[in-house]
C-alpha cells in the first residue's frame, strides 16, 4: 500500500468525517429526529387505536347476535301461568336466569361503548398533536437543511480535493480503505504499527500481525479494533 498517499487521503477524509459527525450531533438534526420520532410514535398509537376500535365493533356485532338470540329465547319461554308454588319457583328461576343473561350482555355492551368513546377522545387528542407536529417538522426540517448546507459549504475544498485524489490513487488501496470505512471502523482507519502495538487502540498485536508486516508499506488488520495497521 502507498502509505503516504493513503494517509494524505485519510487526512482529507477525516475533515469530511468530522463534519458529518457535527451534522449528526447538531441541535438542528437532533430536533428534527426527535419530532420525527414523536410523529412515528403517534402514528403507531393511532393505528393501534384503530385496530382496537375495529375489534370492539366486531365484538359488538357478536353481542348483537347474542341479543337477537336472547330475544327469541325469551319470547319462546313461558314467563306466566304458574299454577303451583313449584311452578312459580321454577318460573322465578327462569326469569332470574334471563335477567342475569340480559344484564351480562348489557354490561358487555356498555363496556364496549365506553371504550369506543375513550378511543374517540384519545384519537382526537393524538390527531391534534400529530397535526401540530407536522407543522413543527417542516420548520425544523428547513433549519436542518440550512445546517447541512452550511456544513457542506465548509468542507467544499476538502471534498473536491478528495475526489481529485481518488483519480490518482491505486484502486486496490482505495478499495481496502473504503471497505473499512463502510464497515464503520473507527477513524482514523489507517494507523501505524509501532513496537508490536496498534497505534490507535494500543493493543499488543505482535503475534497476530508480525509475519504480515515485513517491509515498509505492508499492512494488516488489527484483530482488536479492525483498523488497518502499516509498517513504517
């Protein structure tokens, strides 16, 4: 590997990397991400409420079917005409059972209607918050774009030099560096192998890489931090 060339390239790339981190950690970007996360959370909540409401309506339909069956059963059940105490007792039991069944159905219906009213209120509140957040998102998105433009303009020189350097570099060297960059290896990616240690993470790696670093320009991967170490 042409170490001098790759280190020069990395120096420019570090400026780009730091600018990117500045953008990611900027108040403008964090505010945008926070508002966007709130919108997603509210959207998910509205979807859940919608599903719950659909389930409740399905339950109400089932209860209506049960009520229809109850009405048919109550009409076909004799509720008068007892001629003896025993018949009167059985009639009372029948009426009591019907009352209990009706009360149970009514209780379930009232519970369902109550929850539907609650869902309606919750959905209105969430929809109101959603609308407000959408307005806020447009504002913070504009500020975020301005910040991005500001940062891009600040590294315009380095960006142009970096692109120019790519045309003069060994494609193999650039591919090795790019793979490490894409793999999120911590910057700086290319560091010196010094006294049996990785100059970046400080771990002793002599036994793992010594045989690969025989001549100046030789490279190996640090087994600890995955950086590219080179022999000076």
